[in-house]
C-alpha cells in the first residue's frame, strides 16, 4: 500500500507543478486576447484524473463487525522485530506454512472462540474500574478455556502463539502449552525461546522458561538441565537454573547446582544454584557449598550461599558462618550469616549469637538482628 501511495503522489505532483507554472497574468492575457492556451484544459484534466485515482486507491477503514478479526503473520510485524518461530525453528516464509491454514471445523471453532476471548481481554481508552473488572474477568475466562484444551490442540496453540500480536495473550498461550507439557508443546516452547532470546525480549524469555518448567515432567527436566549447562552465551542460564529449583525433580539437579556454584558466566547463575542447594541440598553438599562461599567475592552471591548453608543445616558449617558474622565488610552479608545460624540451631549457634550480641564493634543493625534471633530461640538478656 505504501508503494501505491508513492505512485499516486507521482501522478499528482507533476500536474500540480504544471498548474502552478501558469501565472495569473498569462491567463488574463489569454482572456484579453480571446485565445485560450491549449495546455490549460490538459492540465486541468490531468489534475482531475490524479485526484480521482488517489481517491480510489486510498484505503478506507472497514466497518466494525462482531466476529473476531482474522490474525495473519503479516499483521503483526509491528509487534515482532524478527522472524516468527515455527515448530522447525525456521522463520515463517509465508502464510502457507501456518498450521492455522489447515484446521478442521472443530479446531476452527476453538480458534474462533479463542480469538473472541483474546479480543475481550484488550484494554480500551476508558481506564476505569469497570474496564479493569471486565478485562480481569475476560482473562479468567480465557485461562479457564485454555485449561480445558489437551494435547491434540497443541498445533493450534503453537500457530496462535506465532501470530498473536498481544504479548499478554501470548503469556496465556505459553502457560497453556506448558500445562499440556507434551513433547510437541515443549519443542514449540523451545522454538519460541530461541525467537525471544534472539530478539532480546527479556519478559518473553522469562515467561517461556516458566512455561517449560510448568510441564514438570521428565522431558521438561531434561530440557532445563541441558539449557542450564549450555555453553551458548545467549542462553539465559540463570533462568533455567531457577526453573530447575522449582521442578519436582530438583533434588536430581544437585550435581548441576554444585557445578554452577563456581560458574563465571553471570553472578545470577551462582545465586540460583545456591538457592537450589538451599531447597534440595543435604549434608553431603555442605562441603562444596562452604568451599564456594570461601571463594565467592560477590556480596549478593555470598548472601545466597549463606542461605544455602542455613537450608542444609549442618552444624559443621557454624565456624565458617560465625567468622563471616564477625569479619565480613558488608552489613547485609553479616545479617545473612545471623539468619543462617538461626536455621542451623544448636549450642554452638547460641554461643556465636551471644558473642555477636555482646560485641560492641558490631554495627547496631547487626546486633538488633542477633537479638531478634535469640528471642526467637527463647533466649533473652
């Protein structure tokens, strides 16, 4: 349509230039002499023709209709900067490869229902309480409808995911695919992750990884584990590690957490690995966690590793945690040490907390935390 407009402007503009070249004095001269210049009728005819053609080619807005609008890949280029994901991981070359073009009548009816629900979830210009209530109710209806779908609907959902322009609606589709959790659904989610990561869509990446984790089956565990250990620098490793910590098989990933406690790709990877140790680690993991704490220099990661030691609750970790409580330069890290000791419990913990409480060199904020910890253990004074 942009090319058509350019062609129309080429038709009209020369005519306007020719018309402006005719001066009023020349026209009056023709009138006075009784001779009409032969070019004037031609100019006027060209101008009229140009305006008629322009009017015919200018697109007009189609009237609103009650049925949901047709969704095609070409209509969403403004919302997606890059190739659309497909089940093969290749860019969509044309609309003919979309699974939406070969739907059965039953699937087409489901698609129309989903399109209708998608349309109802959209905000309009009236951002008031009634609109918020309408949108919230529509989103609840959409989620409930998607929850009713099963494995046979995966091709439909993947096709809609590739063409849906609204990122909120895509989140619902991602969640539905993760809930179904079939091999085909997970493969489609991986393709979508590649697209989102390649186009630097961080929020889309976050929700796609969450959908992979939501499947919570053996295949999703395998995918999360492989991505957590992937060497590709583009991989959002920390998100996959975090997803592993929420998986029902998190305890099977202890070897991954231990390896990534010293990973240098990003501090968040080590943080998530420490959290996995906190949730699923046991006495056998205490030593490697302590070793990682001694080597770690990032205060945020050190605090997470202290949390892991608190979760493991090995009394043999008390001396190291106590030393951090006494010597660490970061106040927040000392507070994390107090909380780790509180979770470990035992006589050695009580002694360490009492010493910290009575140490006048401790910052006031740390001593207040120590007093609260002792109070929770029933020790005062």
